C-alpha cells in the first residue's frame, strides 16, 4: 500500500514537466509553420510578379510582330507616292449675241493625279482628266485649254485624257533649280489670276527650266522654255521658245506682309505664220490669211507684269497689271489686263473676291492658248470678269463667275457676250 502511494506521488511530481515540454515543442512547430507560410507567400508574390512581367513581354512581342506584319503588307513604294484630284460640277449660262439662242449646260471637270518621288533629286507627275474631243490637225484630241466635259449625248461614256506626264529634276547640288520634261502643268510666272496669255488649264509639252534664289527679303525667279506645239512628218515643226525673269520683294518691316512682284517675258513662236489653224480649224480671233484657214501673222510676244499685295486685318489683298505686245504683228498687237483680289478661300467659312478688266486685240496673243472662257475664248475681246469663291467645308468650295464682255471688237458692230458659271468644287 505504501509503495502504491509512493508511485502516485512521484507521478504527480513528474506530470507538469511533461506538459511543459509538450507546450514548448508545439510553440516551436507553430513558429516553424509561420516562417514556412511567410516564405511561401514571398515565393507566390515573386511568381506573380514574374508572371505579370512575362505577360507584358508577350504583349509587347505580339504587338511588335503585328506591326512587322503590317509593315510587310504595306508596299514600300506607297511612302513615295501621293494621290490628288478633284471634281467640279458646273452650271453655265451663255448669252452670245452672235447666236440666235441662249445656252444652258451642265459640265463636269474631273482630275486624278500621282506625284511620285523617285529619289532625292527626281520627282514624277501624272494626271488624267476629263475633256471634250477637238479636231487637232485632223486628229481627235483633248481640248488644250479646257478639262470641262458637257453632260450630253444620251448618257454616253466620257473621255479621259492624259493631261500631265512629266519628270522634275531638282538637283540637290543646285538649290532652287527645277528642270521639267514632258507634258507639265503651266510653269509660267504670272501675276495673280491673270490669264492674258495663258489659260489656267494649259499644260505645255517639252522642256522647262525654273530657278529661284532668295536674297534676304528679295526673291529672284528666272525661267526658260522650249515647247513643241505641232510636230509634222513632212514639214517644219511649230514650236515655242520663252524666257521669263521676275523679282519679288517682301517688305518685312511692315506687319501687313506686303510684297511687290514685277517681271518680264519673251515668247517666240516658230513656224506659225502661213500654217493652217492648229485646233478645230479655228483662228480663235487671230487674223487669217487669204486662204481663210491659216495664220496671217507670226507671234513674238513681250510681256510686262506686276503685282502688289498686302493684308488688311489679316485679309490678303492684291492688285495686278499685265501688258503684252506682239512685235511680229503689223497691227492689232496689244493686250492688257488690270484687277484685284481680296481674301483667300481656304479655311471653312473663308472667302475670296476677284475682279479684272481686260482688252485683247486681234493678234496680241496666240488665241489658241489664251483664256477659253473670257469672250467665248480667243482674242479680239474686252470686258469685265467677276469671281466669288466661298469655302463651305474642308476641301469643298462654292464659286460663281460672271463675264460681261464684248467680242469681235474690231468689227462693226461689236457683239455682247455674257457668261455665268456656278460651281461646286471638291478636292482631295
């Protein structure tokens, strides 16, 4: 009995030590578990960070691959080619006293062109346009002074012509120099809005040299031309040689951006006198010889022109004068034009107004290439021209032009000619 009691007492004394030992072991395990969980959390966070970085890298790689594919699909040549063009719809009313009836017609003018950069020194230009058929030396060709096409002939298809095809060499070694070869947009120096010698749609054929040089606030312009007019297989060709020089001075001391431009021109036609009329068997106002179907005069033209421009409260204003004399003609050899222009139709809501008065004697200029609207086209005319243009929206204009002219001025009596043009114009 005593032994049993002794054992119980010894057990009671040893029990707390065992419990305390177990509690110490559990605390150590919990601390170890806590450290393990924290380590796992850090590992998970690092894995998530790496995963996000990997996803971002993959997105960048996908975008880069897509961009490379897009670049591969896009031909390189498109970076060097620009497309331009436009469409004009026109209603036109004509009252010509030489004819019994007034005329009402609707016309379109459509153009589309390419400007291509061959290299740093060479550009190419191409343009296709509408235009009516004319008889040029027995061949059906496009009108040399108009891209207009009348809407008529029972909805028939309309003609498309090559209106421009040229190369422009502008060597980097000679800044300001352009040498053009082919059928080009008119390269002539002229005061604002003047069509005394050249219609705005003329695209001459041959070679032109243009040079510009700036000297502080003054700019020098010098041009030379050699154009083919008519090539003949069995006779001498008809051609045109020309020279122009002009100076433009900007008055930088004034806030109104004033400028003054003046210049001289010389145009020498070769092998024209005695030759049959070039287009439509018409003289376009020039004197005919005894046969009635050939030119009676040669054409060697001296031109003097000037322009002064400035701004009135940010509105551009310009006045101009243009004078020409055909020194090869015996008589009726002078033409002149004066006028002004206010505003510039560019931004939506802007406008411009232009007025000019012009007199062109019978052999003052070569009638085939002068303004085709004034007086019905050609020479032996005088009168007024009024033009208003409003910028309706970006690349969209509305226009109205009025011609109040006299024709056959050298004959008795002269006849009245009135033309009204209402236009809507889109460009791109």
